[in-house]
């Protein structure tokens, strides 16, 4: 069955801020307490969606979540009116108030793991919502994510949305950020590659020492089971813990795949030869070639890879069958990375084009182009069965720009989270958004 890959970008929410909540994510830590610009963040994300849609890529949008999470704040002992809750949380636990206000759902690669119908035993498109349980501010995204995915992919004849795995360290699951699908075409059976940083029940397995590993092998295996994936076409790969300790908190910070191509840094995997052999074998078993593109340390040092987010790029198959690499502007500013990318495009390989975008607001929290999107490969029938109001068009883009201009602030400092007006602004913004997207039951207001 022919299929297209839809990229569902997370729309940045009105409370986008820099709270330093993600220990192990170097950018998040370095920019803690700086002033954010939610309006610019949302417009930067929308500009990327619009440009990719205009080039013929299938593009859709995932809405932001309601904020702040009053249920979380009340559950941990802040009471009274909403304004009382905010005031007391700001006074006694500002990091927790920031967690309740986080706009992190914008990084929709972490929303879920997705397997297309060509890979699943029952022919459904399967989604497992990620529990994101290694960070407080992300651990409660799962409720709205499940609601959103079930609203968009509501047809039970085509789609299955699984609840998040149990929220316990054994099942730390960060969704598609640690998952790559290799297949000659989006509609063909493919190989699903799960990358983990830790094994709960094998304490001597490689694990980072300084920063947390967010994804466990046990979680990846559970997702593969839930999706009914064929063991022959499913590969579990250990990340190199040494690079987790340098700031590679998700595999999509160090590798990106699409079609038959895997673009990866030499330090991405714990056992590089075994990783390549396993992928080669699995691809061979379905008669498909595998094309790894290895970036050596001498070409791009690991620090440059992390700071530029070279690998947090989107590798997309263009309508003409060749590939485009979507990178953040930071890759053009880094001399070694820019040189490498120019050579890559000129090499005559599968990657024919480079597209760069200014995603500075998101990048300052450790979120590049690949973090901002969830890939969903859909046949024409599946695409027709999903909710159509989230598909990016010129008309939707124009409506969303007007909506952002009306509802978003252009500066948000840490102290602004104490302003009870902000909660009201977010609420009215999201009420208006649900109407624009034609999803009346989207939020549980
Ligand atoms: O989970 N940053 C996100 C970035 C997620 C990137 N996603 C992928 N690599 N796919 C995170 O660390 C920072 C929030 C703050 O510090 O305010 C944050 O959550």
C-alpha cells in the first residue's frame, strides 16, 4: 500500500519558558531563568510547518496542552482559589510551578511511539503514548496526549492508541525520540529500531553515570509487543552511555533515519559494528538495502554535534524520491558542521538538499526540528480517516498566525508565572484553538 509520512509538529503553547527542568539536557540547563518569547517560538514553529507543507511534505499540527496543571498543584498540597494556588506555589516551590506551566508538549517526538499499519500484526496504525516519567514537567503530558491522539485518530477501524506504560523507572519511555523506522517506502514493511539507554533488570548493563538515561529496554520491548511488531523486523540497540553523559538525552540528538538511510555519529551506539550488523540483517530479511551514513569524530566532534543539533534534523523523502535534511540554523553557524553538511549534499548520495530554519526559541530548551515533530506514516485511506482539521494548509497557517498574535505574550520571565492572568490567557487561547481545529472536546475544561 503506498503511504505518506505526516509530520505532526507540536504547536508551541503560550507558556513557553526557560525553567531548567531537564537535567541532562545541556541547553535547558544553560538557559535556565532567561526570558522566553512564546509568540516568537510559536511563529518559528509555524513557519517551519508552513514551509514544509508548501514543498509538498504532508504536515499536520498537534495542539498545546492546558496550563498550568492545577490538578498537579492541588494534589501536592496547594489549595484555595486558582490564584491562591499559583501564589503559594510560586512562593514555596517555583520549580514545581514552572513544571506545571511547561510548554514541553511542543516536542511531539516525545508524545508517542508510532508503528504504521505495514508493520503491525493487526494492520492498524499503533500509537503508544509515552509516559515521560523521568521528568516531573513531562510526566503528566500523557493524559492530554492520549486525549489528543484519540481525538485525531478516532476511527477504531484503522487506529489503536495505547495508554502510556506504567509510570515507574523500569518503563521509562520517551516515545519516538528513541525510535526509528527504516523501510524502502513509507508503505512497505519496515524495520523498527528502538534505542535504549538503560536496562532496569540487568544492573551491569551499560548505563550513564552523570546524566539520567530516560529510555529503558523494558519499555521499548513493551511498545514493540503492544504494536504487534514482528521480532525479525525489530531491533533493540543500546545507546553509548558515554554520550548520554555528554548531553545526548535522546537518540534523536545523535542519529536520524529515513527510508533506507541511517545518518548517525560514530559515537551514537554502544557497539557500533553489532548495531550495523543487526540492522543490515533485519533489512536483508525483507529484501531491502540498508544505507548507513557514518559521521566520524574527525568530521564532526561530538560537542559540535550536540551544540548544533546536526542529528536532530528531519530526514524527509521529497515528492521526487530524493531526500531533504531539515536542520536548525545553528548548523549553518558551526563551521565544522556547515562544512560537513555542504560535503554531504555535494557527495551525490541520497541527501540532495538542506533546509535550515530558525528555531532558536525551541533550541534554547534543547528542542530541534526532529524534537518538534511526530512521524506518522499513513495510507491514503488512513489519512482520510483521521481528523482533517489538523492538516497544515495555507489557510490554517494564516488562522494560526492571527491566533498567536492575539493570544501570546512576547516575553515571559520566571516571575511572570506568578501572574494569575497568565493562566486565564492560556485558557482562552486554547478555547479559541479548539474551535480553529474543529476539535470541540479536545480539552477537559
Ligand atoms: O525533554 N526540554 C525537552 C526537550 C525535548 C527534546 N526532544 C527530543 N530530543 N526529541 C526535554 O528535555 C526543557 C524545559 C525547561 O527546561 O523549561 C525541556 O523539557
